[in-house]
């Protein structure tokens, strides 16, 4: 454990980050979406962050916050430009939320790692990371079998609205013509930036996590699945963001979230002085 003044700094840092998240959400006109259960979930995440902050050093905490914001923003930009999800307005609040999510996932992974400490450490790290890419591919391949939400435009109409900077550019705001449904679903494919981004994350994950204990890697992945599943479901239910499918896409929760967290955590642990407090 660090000294009390260090712990106080970490708590103030997390409170300041939380304030920035809420202010950005209000400025981006999401105040009406901040329902009671969203506030409750936010409070639970913040509490988890504070508890986690007591178990890691300051540099590691700053790394999780910094790289969580960067990876979070890049992820939203890639997802929106790939037409896989959208927002009614800008999405800086989502990048701040990723900073808190990264700290929370660190805490969850430590709990899981403690429960898994009796397992042996087979050399399966690289295969485990590659399996995440496989899960992402399988989930995307099965996407057309999912139930689609009712309100969707054709890709062309959404593109025109984006180019003209019209109000309500998010595809959730329009009803998709019946004749365009099959053609629309066949075009639901990630673009080149999506693949470049996530294949790069796979490479960085292997470089940074290949030598960690297997139980540690497994705990990080499980923590990302838990946090990702809950966050995406709550956020979509509150209409903070919108997916083309009724439920949050499996590829996003099972493939994207763990890859993003593995990179965030790997970068954070490489910051100077970010050795974990035992």
C-alpha cells in the first residue's frame, strides 16, 4: 500500500475523472439518458475504481486512465466510421468512461486471479489471444442470423446525412424501408480501418502479454467480458449509444473488449514505476 497522501491523490484523480465524464455527457446532450440505473452503475464502477486504486501504484493507475482514454476514443471512432454502432451526438464521454472501465477491469481481474491461483500456468498465452480474434471472426460471421432492430435506414441514406451534416445522423433515428432490409444486412461488414485496428491490437497484445502467467491473462480476459457485457447492455438500454442489432453484438463483448483491455493494461504496466503493489 502507498502512503496516505498518495492514496488521497489517487482518489481525487478518480473523482476528477468522474466529474469530467459527467460534464462531457451533459455538454454532449446526454443528460436525459442518465437514468437512475445508469447513475447507480456509474457509482458502483467509481467505487470499484477507488478500491482498486488502493492496490496499485500511482503510475499504474495513471497509465490505465491515460491509455484507457486513448484506446476508448480510438475504438469509438473506428466503430462509428465502420458503421457498426453510432451515437446521437459526439462521444467524448465514452472515452472518459473507458478510463474508469480500465481501472475497474484491473480490480475485477485481481479478484478472478486470486480465485484461479491454484491453476497451473501452461504456455497458452499466444493461443489464448489468437482465440480472441477467432471469437471476433465467428461472432461477425453469425451476425446476419441475429434479430435486427426495427428502425434502420439504408447505408446510402445514412452516408448522405453524414456528409450533409444533417441533424439526427445516427441510423437509429430512421425507419429502414422493407425492400432495403436484405441488402442492408448483407452490407453489415467492418471496413478496412476496423481490421487494421483490431489486428494491430492482437499483435500488441501478444507482444505485451505473451509472458505473463496464464492465470493472469485469463483473469484479464474474463474481467473484460464481465465489464464489457454489463456496460454495453446498460449503455444501449439507456440509448447512450445504438447498435444495429437488438442486443449488444457478441463480437464487441467477446472479442473487442478483451483485446482493448490487454493493450491498455500492457501499456499501463510499462509506464515508469508502474510495478504492481503486492
